[in-house]
């Protein structure tokens, strides 16, 4: 009968925490870059200008329909060959997940913007606002409230997808867990601890997102 022993995990817990920190940093960087990339792609696709819409649509479809592991390998192994540049695991991962997140966020932004009644945009233009002003002041504030749940869901999926970076030796939580499992010969305990860290982190992020969503809903009711 298997005897569980978490003593080695307690002794080397700093490695797992360091890996969790790297996971959170990579997730934050991908989100910080992915949101503006997604907004830019969505606006380009909705612009009506084929020279902007077609390339934006191509980027969105390529990064939404190809496996993220293939994308990561392409940035890590392929891009240095094509551009003759040095590519670190962190940089490859940041580029991959920023653009991939941008592609998914683009569709969320597009759906949110389209869901806002066109009459509001027309009313804004009628009182002298430019198209950009109407988008910034009228359309996006309403769209963001509708998009927020989908954005939170995508952010959580992103955090879980970052586990792929262990394949290119970026020291995220999964990579550190694998290293610790080989060092201590206690894989069940190590990966159980890693799973618990993911569970606690994602649960806290989900709770924070739910709180923000409730606050946004309350502020919307107060402004009516």
C-alpha cells in the first residue's frame, strides 16, 4: 500500500513557489499584451477596410485554430532560424501567448462591440463625436461589462495553457514540479502539491473576477 510522504515537498517548497511566480508573471505579461492586441485586431476586423480586416482576420484564425504547442515551438525553434535572432524560453512563451490571447480576445471584443445597439453609435455621431470618440466613450464601456465574464474565462484558460512552456525549459510551476519529482522520487506528492497550487490560485482569481463583475453590475444599476 502506497505511503504518502510530503516531507520532501515541504523541504523544497520554495522551488514550487518560484515556479508559480514565473507562471503568474508569464500570464500577466500575456494578458497585458493580449488585451490591446485583441482590441486592435477586433477594430481592424470591424473597420470595413479590407486592407486592415483581411490581415487581422488571418492572424485571428491562425492563432485560434492551431495548437498552442505548435505555436510555441514555431516561435522558439523557427523564428530564430528565419530572423537570425536569439530566442529565450521566456521570450518565445511571452510572444506566443500574447498573440494567441490577442486572437481570442479579438473575438470577445468583436462580439461585445457588435452587441451594443447601433443606435447609440449613431446618436453619438449626431451630437458631434467622432467614430473613435464614440467607440471610446460610449461603445466600449458598455461592451466591456458584457465581455468581462468571457475575458475572465479566457484568462483562466491562459494560465492553464502556460503549462506548455515546460517543454521549452521555462521554469514555470509544472517545470519545477517535474524537476522536483525527479529529485525527490515522490511524483505523486509533488504533482498533487502543484495541482493544489493551481487550484488555489485559479479559485482566488475567479473569486476576484466575480467580485469585480458584481461591482460593475452594481455601478451599472446606479447610473441608470
